[in-house]
């Protein structure tokens, strides 16, 4: 399993919003400049997150985005599944249509990998990432 730039940038975008959680909303162009990511690309990333209810959009000259829930209520897994789809290492775990499932020796290996990934991403919240950010960077917020 490999996380695409969409997933990685999505985590960075959501971390920016989490770091700013108690300070209102952030314009996408501010996040784009600070992160060194194209604003157009961030628009493609933020749209599914907003449709899924993880972010809220504020329109107008003073518009921007904010988290719709507290950082402690948003998992890395939920963000990645919205942006990446399934996190399974092989398709047969998702659709169960493999005709060799009963005799497949490697199926249990793929299941263990999926469970390990799910365990990490579903038990890591944006709040955890905020705490790690502060531990590495002090309390200085970069935006």
C-alpha cells in the first residue's frame, strides 16, 4: 500500500486546520503558501473532505475552511479513506470475490497487514498529530 500525494497533502491540510482550530477559519491560499502546495491541488483535496463533513467552508473575501469537528474526533484513517479509498493492500479483502480465497496461503498475510494499518490510522487523531507537532516544533504555529 502506498499513500498518494493526495493523501499526504490531505493530512498536512487537515493538520493546518487542526493547529488553527480555536482561531477560526483559514483561507486555502494561506495554507497553500505555507505548505508549498498548489492552491488548485488543495481545492481538489478539500472538496471531498467538506462533502464528507470533516471541514466547513466559509465563503466571501474573508472566507476559508475550518474543521467541522474537534481534532480529537477526526482520525487519520477517516481522512485517508475519503481521499484514497480503501486502505487494503489487495482488492480481494474488499470485495471478497476471489475464487481462490479458500486455498490462498497469502490471504491471512494480507489480512494481518490490513489490520495493522487500520489499527494505526484509526487510532491516530488530528489531536495526536497536533501534539506531535508541538513536541517537535514548540508551541509556535507556522501560519
